[in-house]
């Protein structure tokens, strides 16, 4: 299912319907009570609001009576209540009352609005994790985080604006029209209605024009943010190729589009505000002129003239704000629709309704005629079959593009097979719960990416309820405990974004410790040592062999020297198994595996020869390159991306 279409397909009603279950949650009677009392305060506040112009009218008429020397009403409560000073105090009290009621209403409803924001943001975040790997590979992380951020802000804005601003303003407008019809006559009501229709029509047309500009502005903002995040994540690559200027120009092009759309946004806002003020002022002027004629005819008083002016000016404040409300609500709908688009996207990989937890008795992993393709026009795996017996180690090797890493993704059910089946102890992994499947598999990937947190946090990720002693034991088995203890902050050392403060070997050891702590019966090693130097590779390989002992292990290897002790080696080429057997058996066949082995040995020999040449040149060049006095006193590198082990080397 594709993402939701253009935001203009969404309406205020459909968006409110989508939000309503979170604003009126069945399991939260306390929030329901808040909504009910907030509604009562809304009605009460607007009734007091329309009362204020009446107190203004009564005070004005009372003052006119006094100024004309007309007889004062007889003594008593009526005389006290009709006194100008009492009416002025009543006017002031009404204004204070409106302010207090409004703030109390907003305070009551705040928890409802923020609960809806929190709930939907959490649902979206969880749903993003539930979506397939394909979805995330097609999206930029920076763009996704912006969708989440804008959607969260959009929900807060929409709930606050609709419930606390739009609904009260519509209610007040209805009261004003009713008062004009009952306290004056139909002519006044018609003028108010015509003015409001013209005001709303102009606001709608102008805002629709501005929405297109705002949409372009948001797209430019999202694009610029995504480019910035992408560039900063690849900070080292940018430095490697001296591409700072190119990245700056690329970012500036996106910001230039944002700047242009931003200027258009502010210009269109000025046009909108000017038109709104003109339309409302014309309506107010016509109504006041009509009242002047009625006063001259003796049908109205000066207090009526003042009341009309006060009531409409009082109405203009929220109405003028309603123009902004419409714009912000439309923008919030756009932002929320993008969030709903993600929520409405069905996960590609889902548990079947009758899925049961995976039960691992021995841990035998079997591929039976497995076919798979990322693109229907290009098949990656073409009916492969092999078995990893319980407690044995099987290696998958082959040239790049043969489909090796795809196998590990299928085992984890990041994708589902197009044909055949994958089973563990005879249970098709499509028929078991994903959570239980991934709980029994441990992965040490080729490119270990760590969380920007402490070493302890990253190791504990393998089993969250593990004790500190268990974490340190896992680190010891992974041969990284000694290195960690040399660090000033030990296990509390921050590893940096993606673990960049650690070397490749140190990151791999953390990944191994994490897997040891998880203690899975099935282990996947996806080219775990391909990016390391020979010395570190040997140490990591020794650690991996200790971890794999007694476990069902599938090794996806690039370097054949790491799999010579495997119980069985499967050779892939173009998505098909072309050879299988032990290391010695495959060498004896003289086929693809033997050719790959010979090429790697030749490459290793060439690298060793270059290293010997470099070692011969180093003693003569070193005194000129680094003075002995400096070399003795020079501290370890200050660059946080260089580890202490690398510094010592």
C-alpha cells in the first residue's frame, strides 16, 4: 500500500474523526470529564462575552440620561443596578470573568490535547519500526523524523485551534447573529451574515493560494533537512573527498528554494490581512450607519450604537484570528495527513492471525527451494536448498552480488520468500511470531552501528534485564573488557554517533559481547570481519569461534580464510548453489571456490610484500618525519574518533 495521497484529499472532518478516539479515549474517564467541563466552560465563557456589550450599552444609556437631566428612577435595587458606575463595574467584572473562564478551559483541555499528541506520536514511531526494511531503505531518515516532528506539532495545533479557538468563535458568531435578529431587526442580522460570508469566502480563496506556497516551503525545508542530516552522517566521507564546498552548495540550493517560498508566504499574508480588514470594516460601517438612521428616527438609542460597535469589534478579534486559524488548520491537516499516511501503510511483513511462538528444540535451520527478488524483473535467489544442522557451522561464500547477505535478511524476516520455505526445527518462519523468531537469533553484522550512548548501554541491548556483572562477563568473553577498563570512564564511556569513537575492531567486539549477552541458540555472522586488518581479524575470528561453539551457526563470509573450519561450505553464484562441501573437498574439486581461494591468497601475499617493503623504509624515514624527542613525549591522539588501541599502535 502506498502512502497517502496529496494532503488536499484530507479534510478537517476526516482528520478530526481520525483524532477523536485519542481525544475521547475509552480507557480514560478522567480525560472524558475534562472534555465535558471544558465544553461547559466554553459555552459559559461565550455567554459572558456577549453580555459585555450589553453592559456597555446600559452604562452609555444611563450616562446619556444623566447628561440630559432626565429624572432618575426611584430609589431601590433597580436604581442601584442602573447606576452608571455599577454598570461600568459589571462591564469590568465580565471582562475579568471571560479571561478567567478562558484560561481555566484551556488549562483543563491541555492534558487532553497533549495526551492525543503523545499517543499518536508513539503509535507512529512504533509503526515505523513495524514497517519493512524495504520502506526504510526507500526513505531518508531525516525526512522521516521531520514527518514525525511535524505530525506531532500538527496534532497539538489542530486540537488546540479547533477546540479552543474555532469552535468558540463559531458559537460566538451564532450568538451575535441571534442577538442582532432579536434585539434589533432582520436588517442588522443580514448585514452580519453577508459580511461573514464575504469574509470567509475571501479568507478561503486567499488561504488556498497560500497553502500551495506553504507546501512548497515545507517540501524545501524537508529536503534541506534531509540533505543536512545525510551530509553530517557521512562527515568522514565528505572529508575523504574534500567535498565540503560541494555539500555546502547542495545544501544552499535547497535553502534558496525555502527562501523564495518564504518570501512569497509573507507577501501573501499581507494581502490576506489587508483584504480581511477591508471587508470587515465595510460591514461594520454599513451597520453603524444604519443604526445612526434608526437613532435619528427615534427607534434606537446611543447605547445601541455603542453596543453594535463594541460587539462587532469584539467579534473581529477572533474572526481576524480565524483567518490565521484556517491557514494553520490547513497546514496542520497537511502535516497530520503525512503522519496518517505512514500509519495507514500496511507493514509488508506481518504475523499471520494464527501465528504461534517459535519453539526451538535443537536449532536446525533449513532452506528448501527458496526463491526471492527485490525487483520482480531480477531474481536474486533461484531455488536454493541447504541445511544447517543443530550445533554445526555452515558457511555461505561466493562473489559479490551472489545473494549472500539476502539470506540473512530472509532468516530475520526482513523480507518474505517468494517461493519455497525457511524453517527452524521444521517450523516455517512465516507461521511463527516475528518477536519469538528474532529472540532466538543472534547477529554480528558486517557494519556494526552502535547507539550514541555508553558502552554499557550498547552491550546491554542484547538482553535488557542483564545485570552489570553479566554485561562485564560478556565483554570479557568478547575480549574487550581489558580495553574498556583502560578508558577513564570505563563502561560509561560514550561511543559517539554510530559508534564512531571506537575503531572497527572495537565496535565488532561490542557487537559480539551484545550477542553473547543475548545467548541465542542460532547465530548469524554476516561478513563480520571483512573490513578489518589481518591482526584484528584473527582476534575477532577467535572470539567468534568461541561464541559459535555449541550453537547453530550460519557464516556469510567474504574472506575464505575465516571459514576453513566450517562443517560445510555452500558456494553461491548468481543466486544458485554451484558447489558445497568442506574446505579441503572444495579445493580438491578445483572449481569456483578453489579459484576464489587462490586469488585471495595471491592478494594476501601481495599485501604482505608491500608491508615488508614499508617496514624496510620506515626506519630510515622515521627520524626525519618525527623527531625522537617528540615521539617520546607525544600523547595519544586527541581525535575522539581514534580509539586508545589505535593510538597505542
